[in-house]
C-alpha cells in the first residue's frame, strides 16, 4: 500500500473484512466494499459526469454518487459523506435499498470488483448542488426512458457499473 493511500475495506474469501489501499484493490481486482447513491425527484434520476481527471472512467456518466467507505466507516456514513463531498448537497435523507456484487474492467488496467451498498433518496428538484470540480464535471436530471435510450444509443458514455445498475436495479433509476 502506497504511503498516504486511502484504506478501504476488502472482503476475504471467508467474508471477513481487511484494510487495503484503494488503488491496490483496483489494480488487483480485489473484492471490496463500495457505496452508490441514487437521488430521485419527480421520477427523474440525478446523474453526474465524472471529472475528466478521475483515476478511472473520467468523463463518463454515472449514478448520483459512488465511492468507498474508509476502513471502519459504516456504509451509510460513507454514502452521506461522499454525497456532500462530491455534490455539495448537505445532508439528504437516504434509505438503504440492498446491495449487489459485480466485477467490471474500468480501463487502464483497473478493475472494479465491488460489493456495493445501495442508497436511495427522494429530493426536491430544486436541490442546491455545489459539485467539486475535481470529482464532477456536470450533473443532470434524467427520466428512465431517456436514460435507457441514451444507454442503448451509446453505452460507452456511461460508467460500466452504472450500466450494471440500470440492468439489475431499474427500480433505482427514477
């Protein structure tokens, strides 16, 4: 683990957790814990375009917010923290809505192999956002029909995990 590299919870074969560097987890495709947030208003999902300089999938559209808990940080706290850090939303009521596990090549020799805790929140469309430009290049609200059409027309514009979520958990899309 590189000095100063964030430690995140990885999952051993026996289900126990152990700390690992974030980049180590992605370089080696280690199964690790993640969080994903879906904010919806009036049937439309808030999505973000990842900043171009992100370590993977820069410039691609993704769900409202996704990240990793710090070592020893509960998933719900990580979801709330990252929503505020990435989008500047302040506290938003979130509901845990299950989890899923996936593995996806995200380019540059990196792999996301995640056990993701999913969180859902209904918010007013007037939700004030102050995105961190190091994290988020753009945001927009999109209906499920439009999202499906855009994904079908050019799936490569969307992060691999977001396409997986849209397929496996369409209930979170709007």
